[in-house]
């Protein structure tokens, strides 16, 4: 791929803006040799302003999403993309959230421009566990764990029972819930089905990945070891 197209696809600017970078001598190889827009050079050897390029397509990142940010590119208000370098929103293929966390939910959010990987993660056939910590409006009544694990709970306006889920009681009105589906507002609706209300919700784990100390609002790129851990915790 010619470097002009490569840099434009990575979101560094429009074709006109990227051409200007070449004219200004800002694009070089790893040895400092100035490159031209029509050159074809290995991605890893290209430098912009002396810095390596962002990862090639296939990039995966983890974001510690704060409450108040929406998993959208168009909604009004604060977006998860506002927490990333602006050029990430312009990448082609598009950098997408892997599923969604609603505006009032914090925690681990994955993002990728790899469509096959995205569908592998969200596919019900992957059976990938997702763990949430919920602060509840009222104390647990005591039978929720058995009901959630039974595989018989049917949410309002649905016909298909939920898959079995694991509930751990952390405090009278605080619980950890692990599910292997991703139905609309599933965790909130599960607690509503037993007469409770989720006041705060945080996703702490997806598959074998947790936030690992990542600060609120920060992100990091995932590597092959991270992806191995992600899928290493698939439910049987």
C-alpha cells in the first residue's frame, strides 16, 4: 500500500493533509530518510515526526469507560471516542466498540477495527463471560442466585429464557453477576425482574481480561497475550 493511503487510513488526516506532511518532510523511515507519498515501506519502519505509526488494521484496545460517556460516534454529549486520540475516530476500517456499555455504566470496554474479531467476541456461540459489579437500591432477598442460575428467567417483553448466570453476594445491596449473553440492558433488567433496581453498574471483566489497574478514562492497546487471556476464560 502506498504511504499516502496508509496514513490516511490510519486517520492522520485527509489525503490533502497527509500530502502536506510529506511535502514538509515529516514522514521518514526508521533511519531518518525522508519518504514520499508514493513509497511503499513496511508499516513498522515508517515514522511520522520521528514517532512510529499507530498499529495497522487489526488494532484492539481496552478502555476504562467512565459513567456519562456514550458508545457512539454521533450522540450528543460525551462519547467514548473523546477519550482517545482524535485520529482514531477517522481510521479505516472503522474503530468500533465491541458491544456497548450504556451511558450510566462504567468499566471495561473493548474496541477494535477487526470485524471478524468483534463478531467472535460478541457472538452468543463464543459463550464469553462478562462480569459486572452492581450497587442495588434494596437489599437482596436471598433467592436471586438460584433463579439467575436456573436458566428459566424470562425478561419482560421476551420469550426466550436467559442462559444460566452466576451471582455472588458482596454485601446486602451489592452483587457481582457473570453472564454469557449481551441482551439489551440485561443486567439491569435481571435485577428489575426480581423487584430491585441497579443504582450503579461497573463491568470488571470480559473473558479472562480485567482492567488490571487501568485508570478511569484511560486506554491501552492489547497484544497477543491479552487476546489469549480474553478467550482463555470462555465458559464450557
